[in-house]
């Protein structure tokens, strides 16, 4: 619109200069000034609306939508530039109890007061503070390590403890306090959602430690207990059973991959939480194939190009299914990324090397091994020996070379040695019969 108006004014000026030189310049100047004022007002109005869209009306901090968009941008930039990037999630302790005792209006004043504290504490930094939702807040900390973030947030926690606000003497700690979880971007992370999930787990751990403390995300603090692991296993088992009526191959394949992951994980240097995540992810990794049409899943012969494109979408559909249950967020990378290749030629994103999360790289090997050694109408079944040779051959291209070596050793010790023993026993029995 601006360019069109400028062009029209230029034409008007050229005509006026030919007819009425001085009057034309005068009229043109008046029009330009009036338009400048109009555009200035328009820009000011746009900035006001933009601020309203990006700011939380109660606390004055950035809102949830702006936080999520900025997190994605800064996560991508930090990964590209290989700079540290940390996220902190804060939760006001016993806010519900404060609300119940003092009323929601006073609770809103407390949120406003705490938001102002966060704003002042971050105004001389490059940090971005936002209201995440309810009594939860978030701070984006670019170019900051988790240790540096811990120092900043623990100092802030003590400052908050020493800051009085009406009514806080009646809640358990008798002062204003918050719990905080910190997570730093790691090499294997591919999505900002992982960072939120880990910061959220660290926050949960901080609350479990009695509140009013700051915790950095650590794997050994987040391990699942055995009872919850079995409950999750039962829940996912029920989901996988949907394949029984649609695609028995996928059901059996999922069960075998689960079995291999269960056995192989015992040989790996993984935390309990990582082992449980790998096992659960192996069971549910192909859940997205529920959305693939039956005639494509059960087609005999090579798939057409458009059919193959539909099959490839199962990783994205699987992610959406798993994301619907927050308790299974840890499984999302395994479901979505088990077809990525070490050389960057996989799908859906073409991630390369250690850009692919460790557990997804391991699952890729197990999944491929079972696919190679299972009978399918459109491909010749490989023996275990041939599959092992294929994995060794593709180490460094399709597969992570480190885990490919460990898995082939596992198969040779666990399965091939057993086959050899059975063959020798069979030959001995035949010799005795003779």
C-alpha cells in the first residue's frame, strides 16, 4: 500500500510541476506530511496490538505463545551456532493454598508482583522471562550454561524468599518461594519440546524434594520406578494390539523389536531411565502405521512412489498419537526418528550423526535387523548371519558405527552361537544314531 501511494504521489507531483510549479510543490509537501502522520499513527497502533498479542495482560511478561515461538527460534540459532542455551521453568510454591486463603483477586496481585520481580531481575540480561501458564513462569537463557543458570536462579530464589508480600506468612514456608527446574540444550536434542519436557521433569523433581529449591535436569534423578514402568508397558501393549485386526505383521514386528531392545539394553551403558525408555519406545515405535491404509500395509510387491510417501508419514502420525499422552513424551524421539540415518539420508528430517538422539540411533539398528530377518512378500528374508553382515557393512552410513558393533556382537553371542550349538548337537545325535 505504501509503495502504491508513493508511486501515485510521484505521478501527481510530475503533473503539477508541469502545470503549477510552486503550488504543486506546496501541495505535494502537505500531502506527504499528512501521510507521514497517518503512517506513524498506523505503525504505533500496530505496535500496540503486537504488544497486546505478545504480552500477558496480568504480569506484563511475555505470554505463552510468544515464549514458544521465541524458544523455537533461539533453540535453532543456538544449535546452529553451537552455543549453550538453557531453559528454566519456575512454579510458585503453594499458590493454591494462598488463593484459597486470600481469594483470587489477591492471588492475581501476587502473580503481578512476582512477574514484576522477574522483569526487574532479567532487565539487565539477555534473558527472556514469560508467564508459561497459571502460576508457572519460564526464562529463556541464551548463551548460558546450566551451571550459570543455577547460580542466577538460586540467587533469585533467595531474593524472593526475603521479599515480603501480604499473606505469605500463612503458607507452609511463611515466605514467598518458588521451585525451579533447569535444562540445557544437549547435542542429541532435535526439538525445543525436548528441552521443555526435561525442564519440566527437573521442576517436578524440585517439588518432590520439598519445594523452594532449584534443580538441574539429571537422568538418574528422573528414573521411572518399576511399578510405573509396568503400568506404562501394559498401556502401550493395549495400543499395539490394535494392529492384530489390521496388520499382524506390524504387531509381531513390534513385539520382536521390543524383545531385542529388552535383551540388548542390558549390555549397554545406559541409565535405568534410558533403558526403560528404549524398551517402551521399541514396543510402540510403529504405532503411526495405524493411520496407513490397510491395502498399502498388506500390499504384495513394491510400493508405488505415492504409497511410499504415505508409509513414511507413519513416524509423524505416531508422534501425534504419543504426544496426546503427556506421560509418554520421552518416547516421541524414538517414534518420530527411528528412520533417520547416520549419514543424513533418512526421514522425516534428514538428521545426521549425533543430531539424532542416542536411543533413536539404537532403535534404528534393532528395527532394521528385525525387518531384514522377517519374511515379507516383497523382499527376500535374510539369515541372521546375512543381517549381521549388512549392519556391519552399513555402519557409518545407515547406522551409528559404535552401536552397530555392539549390536552385532550381541546377536552373535546371543543367537548365532546358540544356532551353532544346536547344529553341532544335531550332528552329534545323527552320529550316535549311525
